[in-house]
């Protein structure tokens, strides 16, 4: 079954909201073996909506619409589809009673246009709206399936999960399921990862391997088409092993696991603690860690010391060291990490200093970064050179620091 998703709403074209519904629908449909080949966005215009619908009918067995089911005059999705398919609109009594009871419960008079939300295409299967008013619809006509959903994501998502997916799997689908596994890597760039796996990427068939670069990390999505769940898992395991045999040292997690979650998991499971001294990053590193539940058991604290005077007052960095080497230096980063560790009695001390721009500092170009990690065995410092905006340089430094701490 091949699908096209049509999002209706001028607010999408104006950039006022993001089309997250299409992303969600694509993911849910992929998991039941439906191929989504096109995403289309059209404004609240009946002629353009009908033109988009006619184009979709040339290439899709399943056409899904989001938005345009509400009470206002610009909500015209079901009216346009109804005229196109020759299906009149009728009131769904259950939906109408629900809407009427809602207004009664809040003590407000229901305006006549709200009755419009209870209109459905004659002969359609009504999809219950558990969090809003306008019901969804599913209709088979002319060897195609048409499905309509309300636009608000909090209404669409429960409807898709509880009604639409069961409807499709019960009535239409007896095909290979699609199973995916996401591997997350850090400490290796996308180009290097692709180089290491070049033959696997070239020869891929089933499972497929799709790389995706994100700031400070790379993900690989392994996707297999297979009816038997056990066989699918075995195929994914074999594919994963062929990858980790080459680049397994950079693998830090699966699925939606974040780098900070992986670091925190290691700290908590091994009962280790960390403290930070942040100049360049201004608290971003610590903020990333404490966003993870349970961080208070592992993160002892952080000193944000942007100005040289605070590096001396709060961390006890000797003025002579700053005079001799500067704040953007191997020596300063080392002293900051050691001070953070000693003053907090943490297992790990980590420090960040550098130049995020827009101007050079102490003779160093924009993007120069020093990160230091202090442990009981000693302190290591790494000098890095990042490119990009001020925010990007700071964020990349944080990601690099998390990855280094994870390896340590």
C-alpha cells in the first residue's frame, strides 16, 4: 500500500506552525509496512485542494488528510473531498451528542457552526476523537482509501494510534512489516563513518542502512522488511554486528537515547560523580547533564567563570598562570578541571575554555577550544578547532565534552 499525506492549512505555508503531523504519520505507517512516497501541503483553498487530491489519486492507494475539519469557514477538507467523490455529508449523531454535551458541561451556549464538526462523509467509518470534537473518517472509494484527521497534534495522534492504525491493519494490510533500529555514534564524523562502512552501504538491500548526521553525533537507521518478527530481529542483529565489528568503539546508545542520558547512565551505574568549570560553554554542559532525571546523584555542581577574575577568585587559578599562558590555554583548562574536581571532591572534573567569537581572543582564532578532564590518575587536555556560529561552537564543545567523559 502506497500512501500520500496531504496537510491542509495556510498557516503551514506561512510558516506559523510546523508540520509535525506528517512526520508522525510517516513513522506510524512505516511500522505497519505502508510506503509513504509524498508529503504535500496546501492552503485553505478549495480549488487547490481538489487539484492536489486529483494528483495524489494518480500515485497513491491511501490518501491521508490532516486539518480542515473544524467549525470555521476555512475548514473545508471534507466538503471538497465529498464533492469530488460524490459523497454527501451527514451528521454523525454520536459525535454531535458529544459536542453538545461538551458545551453543556462548561456552561456555554454552542454556536451553530460547531454542528459542522459532526459532519462526516456518508458511508465512511467514523474515527473517534478522544481529545477534541471533530471526528476523523476513513472511506474506501474507487479502489482507494481516503482518511481524514483533525489538525491539532493532540487530537490526531491518539486517533491514529487507537483508531486509524487498527482500521488499516484489520481491513487492508497483509504485508511485510517494517522494523527499524537506530544506532547512535559519537566521536566519529559522518564522512569517516561512511568511509568505514562504504561496502556495507553500497551493497545494502534488506536491511537497509541510512546515516544521519546531527551536531556532535551520527546515527544509523537499520530498516528491515520481514513478516516474521523473530526473523526480522535476527536480520537486524546480523547487520548491527557487521557495523559494530568495525566502528563499535564509537557506539554509545540506541533509539532515542541522548548522549547526556548515556553519560548519566554510566555515572549512576558506577556510582561516580562529576563537577565542571565552564568558561566558554557558560553552563551549557552542566545544563545538559542535569536535564536527565537522577542527575543530583552524580552532578555535584558547576562553576561558571567567564571573567579571569572569577577564575582566580572562585577556582583559585594563580594570577601568574593566567598572565603567563592566558585564559585560553592548555594550562588554564588543566587548572580549571583540577580545581573543579578538588573543591567538590568529585571523581571527575571537566573544564571548558576557548573562543566562540565573534573576535579573536589572546591571539587565538575563533573556534579554538580547550577541554580538560581531571581524574585521580591525572589530567588530560585536548585542543580543538571548531567552525560555525558562536552558538554552534559552544554546542559542539559541549557534545565533545560529553563524548569524552563517556569514554573516560
